[in-house]
């Protein structure tokens, strides 16, 4: 979504090319992009304020700002901006998808489902519409409907690794671990650079209630790979050596729950291997980088930490953790 936000911000800045405030607006766009690169999404959104004010009837201006506010954890402001964009362009299915994700993040599943249904009505042959609704069903605990929607998304777009990762979680919620494993291995084969697939497979191999799917050595290997691919530089050291003490100070926006969960998977893998010292260290690092608000995963992460401190591995069905994973919708 960040790349889309940058593109939208650039588009909005260009729209104002003929106005008297051209130079100031171009500077505002440049400042916003700079803040994005530094992970400072709150200021990136604020820098877009004058562009939005100068283009009050342009939905892309509101969407650019909405993306940044969502990454900054300013969910209500993000929803307000995308709602204005929908008023201006009511037939844009992508706006509905975005707002459905924002509603899900703020634990308003009914509104999220309404938007997802409308997005499907507007764009019935768009895979992302079904993927988004499948994600909402997962957060609602309805694995059967999630599997159906995600399978349809895969039919429409069979080369999208993200959809396979999502459906793997839905299968896991239903206790179909063989199908989960197949989807995640297929995602890795399809896209070897897609970190979430490795993290997900590592989680299965570390935590699955069915022992035949657990493998501590492979869990560590896959979780490390997932963290290294999905995390910024500051997390790679922690993922590589398990100390949980990166040398680089984090930037303001580098606390995504997606990146944090890649370390959750690595901590679980260390715990499965009986290396509880590293499990505790990595889990602490995951917690320190999972600050997006509201954060339904935070309480579970604290419980994981306490479990590893008691030198016990994590064992639970996927229905215990999946509804608390707002990151499952990821750019593919």
C-alpha cells in the first residue's frame, strides 16, 4: 500500500501544476514522500493536508492521505478520508476494499463486511475483492466462508502468493493442516522472495497441535528466512542470531505488526527447539515493534512471552491467533 500511496501523492501534486501555489504544493508532496521513506507516516499524512485542501474534489488526494494515516495508526482519520473519496467516486471498488480493511483493524466487522460485499458487487471479477472478504471472514472466525472466498480469489488470480498464504491460515483455522502446509509451500515455490510464506510455514512447524507437522529445525530455518525477507534492516540481526537486540535504532514507522509477527514465528520456533533464552529475546523484540493501534495481537504476544519465560512451547489451534492478525492482507 505504501507504493500506491506514493504514486497517489505524486499524482495529486501534479494535478496542481497550474495553480499559484504550485511550488508550495510540490514541496508538500516531496516532504510527504521523504517522511514515508523515513517511516514517519503521521507527518507524511500531515504534509499532504495542503494538497488535499487544494484538491477538495479529487478522491485520489484523500486516498493518498488515508494510506498514510492508516500506517500511522490514525485509523479514524484514515476512515474519514477514504469515506470522502467514496463520496466523490462511489463506484471505485478499491476504495471500498481499503475501507473494509480499516474497519477490520478497528474491530467493526459488520461495516467491513458491508464494504467488502459492495466491492464485489462493483468488481465481481477482481480477485482482491474476494481475498479481502475472505480475510474479514477469518477475523470473524468463519473459516468455511473464508476458504470459499480465497479459493475463488485464487481461481481468478492463480499466481498470487498472498492469496495462498491467506487461504493457508483459513485452512489452519479449520484444522486442515495438510492443506495449510500445501498452500504455504506452494506460495514459497511460486514466489521465493515472499517473506510471509516462510514465516507462516515456520509458525506451523513450530506450533501445530498435530505433532506430525512440527519440525523445530525447519521451523527455525523458515522463520529466519521470513524475518530476513519481510523485515527492515534493523530486524535482520535479531532474526539471524536470536539476540533480539538490533544495532540500528528503529524509525518511527518501523513497527508494523506484519514485521513483528515474523519475529513471533521465529520466537515460537526457538521455543519448539527448546532454546527458550533466544525465544524470550526474540519475542521481546517482536513486542517492541508491534505498536500499531489498536493492536489485538499485543495481549497474545505478552502471553507468548510469559509462556517462553516458563520454558514452555506454544501449542494452540490457528483459531486462537488468526483473528488477531491484522497483517494478513499484505501487498503481493
